[in-house]
């Protein structure tokens, strides 16, 4: 993985091969878990970074649930390599891994990602089919069992924000739900999207502030300060509903309601107005600055157990 | 493969509640096949929308007749997709071990 080009976009096969190689090179630290299968029967993989022990508390990071947001999957690849590079040399990361495991799901929506590489670069949803509709796919960030089907999601299968026929209808979502429930000890959950330079915490489906709003706001402030310190990228932060718009059935609303207090979602940078076509030369800077924010959240999680 | 020849991405910044309302209404006009990259979220916040070529003229006319200003964020989406594809092919030097 030292010769892997982190500054370009890669196909699903290349990313999956990268994961295998990373595991082979670092078997003392990294393992690969198949947590489920997609609608089109692609394996859904999570990398587990662990220094050992059973059922240790854990931090979850996922990238690429919206398939066209390529800079997120590419950042996920970079994060994976960063963890193996720094796990001994970086005091902060070492202290995190001394106490907790990290789970990293790089391609959260493999069917959608493959579709963006072969048929439609702008595909965002899953690839599930629906009876009585010619339209395909569900927005996997509207398919969680938290305010499911409420406003801020669409009941129209042709919409980009279609919530699906029922909560967890998408195997890509169900796989994470099952994993989080069966693990039972995940303390931070970070879901990464692009592109509007935001760090958000729950809720998205209701204006009622979360009980931990003040604390999550303070963590966000520190994380954004760290992120901005590298290249000056400007981020806004706050709850989903007050910072962007009402969105029901979202990932981190569900994780928060499962008791995962440190639930956050990122919208990564676009400093050049390219949207989902962010030039590859921005991948590494994006990942680097995001990593600083992730470290703030991870270290805070370790230092503030609950 | 779906192509995006002639598609543009417009950036619209609603400057008042009336603008915002009109931009929000665009989300319901399914015949225009607009793809909102950044959905309307408030006055002063940019809205980025990918517009297929056949919808460009009617949408621009609609915005202009309502006095809503916009800028062209991406002139031709396909040109960027082509660049991206070219770059991926050029950089495909890394081959996984069997």
C-alpha cells in the first residue's frame, strides 16, 4: 500500500484490493469483516483496527453512503492508511487505539459506487428495485428508523431523497444496524458525506435539541478549528435541522437514539465549486484536514467515557 | 453510460423569502429533471442544481423572469466527467497483487 496512489480516484475492485493488501501488510492491527451483502450481492466490508481484547468500546467511521460523493470513499482509503502509519508514532492515535477499536467502512454503498463508475456518475442512491415504479434506489440517508417517512424525505421512488418502503429496507443500512446492535459498545459514530463543508450532529428530523446539544456543539467547534487550521477551509457546524434542512430517517439520528452520544456527520470540502466532481488533486488535502477533525472527536470520545 | 453533455450546474443564491419560496418550488417540477446538489436551505445560502440541457433555457428564463440571479458553476458537466475519467486512466499504475 506504499505505492498505492492516494491522489486519484479508484474503482470498487481497486479499493477492495487495497483493503486486502492493507490487512495482509498489517495483520497485527487490521482485519476485514464482511457485515452484509448489497442488493446486487456485493460484499459490504468494514476494516477493524484493533490492538486486541474482546468487545472493546469502539469508534465507527463510514464513507461513501452517497455513491457519487467520490471524495468521501477516497478519503476513507487515505484514513485507513493513515491509521496504520500513525498507530504507534502518533501519541493521540495510539492513545485512542489503546482503549478503543476503530471500524472503518470505506464503501458504504458498493452498488451505487459501481454504478457511478459504469453507468451514471451522478448516482446517489442504492440500487434496489421497487414494485410499481420504474425508478430505482433508495436514499440510504433517509432509510434509518429515526423519524422514518417524515418530512425531509420523499415517498416518491423517483426522488433523490426517496426514503424507501420501510425503515432498514436497504441491505446497506440494515447491515450497519445489525452490526451496531450486535456490537453494543460503539461510543462514537461518524458518517462522512460531501460537499458543503459542514460538521453536523443530531437531530435532523425534529427541532427538539438533543439532550447533549451543548457538548456536541463544543466538540464540533474544536473539531472544525482543528480542520481549518491546516488549509483554512471554512466549515459551519450545528444540528442538521438548524444548519441545513429537515431530513428524516437519517443515519446519525438513529445512532444517537441508540445511545451513541458522539454521533456526527461531515460534509467535506469543496473549495473549488466542482461539487461531486472534485478534482483528484484535492483528495489528499481533503482527507488530511478531515483527519484532524476526526482525531479531535476520537480523542474526546476516549477522554470522556460514558 | 449516461452522458451529461450540455448539462450545467447553476448556483442560485436566494436573497429573500420570496426567492427562496420560488427556488423551493422548483424541486417539485419533475419534468425539468433537476438534480439538486445543494438543496434550498435558507436565504443567503447557495443552491446548486444540475440542469439537463433541454431544461436549461426554460429554467434560466423562469429565474430571470422572476428576478432571481444565478451563476453558472459548471459550464459542461460532461467535460469534467471526461477529465476525471482521463485522470483515472492515466493514474492507473497501481496494480494489486494477486
